[in-house]
C-alpha cells in the first residue's frame, strides 16, 4: 500500500464539494484553531447556526462571492494510516479544463452527486473524462442524502445508474465504491453514521485510508527509460572544462550507469556513464527523480530530445491519432495550425482530420462531426513539424500525453492522449 494517496474531487455545481473537502480537513484535524474560529465567525455573520466548512477551501474572493469553486486548489491532510494530496476541482461546466488538470495525476477521484438530482449531465461528463484519463479508482459520494425521502431507495437507484455508466466506460466493478454521505453533518465521512442503516460499507476516510492503490499510476515502470532532456549543462569553467550533462526528470523506467540508451529522434546509441545530482552521484534513479545524465560518448543532444532505453525505445512519430479534450472557446476544426507540447519539446502541429466526436452523454461516436466545441472529447489525426518520442497513453500516461497550444496567445487549447483511448469504452454510433 502506498503511504501517499493522490486524489481529486469532481462533480457538478452545488453538489457540496467544498463542504466535503472542508469536512475532510476538519475531521482529520488538518486545520488550525484560528481558521475554525474565523469560519465560525463568518458563518454566524451569515446567519448560520453551524460552521460553513466550505469557507475553509473556497479561498478566492470570486469563489466566496459566487459560492462556486473556480480554480484547482491542492489540499494536504493526513491520518495515522496515510497522507493525502487532494486536488479540489471546479464543478461548473465552464471550468472542465481545470478538472482535467486536477485529475490528471490522481490515483483516485471522489465524484459527488447530489442525492436530490441524481446522475446528471455533468456527472456523466466527469465520469467520461476520468475514464479517458485512466484514473484507476473512483468513489461515488452520494451527498445530501439527509435531504431526500426514502434515502435507501434513492441511493440504490443512483448506484444502479452509475454502475451501468461506469461499466460501459471500462471500469471494473471492484474499482468503484459508493458511499451515501452528508458533508454538512459529517455522516459517513470520518466514521459510519447511524442515520444510514441501509449502508454497511466503510466511511469515506476509512475507505481512503485502506483502498489499495498502485503507486505507479502512470505506468512509468512498464516501459524502459524515458528521459526528456530539459537542459544541456556546459559549465566550461576551469574546474569543469569538458563537462557535458543532460538535465531533466525521469518520465519512466529506471536508469543505471552502464545502461545502453538511444538519443531520440536522432537514433544515436551510447551508454550512461554516471548519474549526477546536487547531492552527489547515484547508483540508480527512479521515475520522478530530477537528475543529470553523463553519457559515455560525445553525442549531439539538445533540449526536447529524449534519452530512452535502447531495448524498448519507441519510434519517433510525426503523424499519429490522438484523443483530445477540447478546452478552447473557439471550436477546433480540421486544418487548425497549433503548437504541440510533448514533454520538453514544443513543435508546430496541424490537425489533419476530425475522426469522431465522443458523445459522453449517450456513449456514442459522431463520425460526421465537423468541429469540437468547448469541453468536447474527440479523436483527431495530428501531424507535427518535428517528430516526438511518445508512447501510447494506455501504456504510459506521462509519455503518452501532450498539450495543444494557441500559437498566438499561448493559451492551452486541448489536453491530448496519444492513441485511441476510446477503445476501452462501449461506444455506439450516432444515427
């Protein structure tokens, strides 16, 4: 079991995400006494009889005024069993792009549903996004369960509908956990509540403490070394006159001195002579470690190149199909000229064709679509000016993802996944 769990929240507006996150922080004693006092005073000023725990997390002034979460905020809390990093993401459809960002590194996502509303459009959209991102574990938190009549029947109905959805999206039944909660009153958050006698599972925190997760959520140990070069170090000082090192962060695999590697896209082969860090040399380095590699031969390596294990180095590609979540206000059409950022390489790109638009509400593919609008998910073909060294996203999330960027303003327009991740989803065809 991992000592650290990365999780995210998702759901629609007003489903109680901020209150839930505030409750998690409060019940795990992760907030200071003066913060609680400030929230209590602010709640009294608003005429509330109990502290509004959402005020612990809606930190932006615009968020407090509108009563919605706008940006992704990272919260840190811990219990004796495990530490947690939580990405608190927005629920409004306008900010789906922020949800994509927050969930992209999550090992588990808590998807909230208002018991009074059930599974709605934004629920289906968020579930589809989580499936495409490859989030391995999902918790359905049916919130505000205290506000409905026949809570047991409502909970069962929502679970049945959600199970049908997630099954078609490719999740295994054992990877989904459903919990009826009241974030406002704390039912089934830190401990089991007597108000839900029909539910015999764990509380939310108990589940988060015990759920088995794969620390290698990105699949970064499933392939050999992938090392995007961020910077070439050439001090040219009297102490280091001939030093040439290649700095970056290991995206996948393990590297050791003596390993045979290939520099991509050039294809030049060499071996790793040593691994340098600010604290000295290493005998090996794991994914996520920032290091400087010293190669045995004087080869041509630049920022944007990838040093990969020779045994399973991917072929550099300049044309490929990809699944994208479109985040731009203006629709994406075939022929669009954009910038593509993959790892440390940024290159010009052209969208060759729009192959299909994914209708996440009906789990159908529209092969006649001519554009992708804001928050649409679709499959496109891409051609890049400079080859990229990418793995299929289903093999390795880190080296299989990219961004499409507006060349004029620099805004991120799409989150992209190399390959056809939609194959895991039961997709019909729109008539």
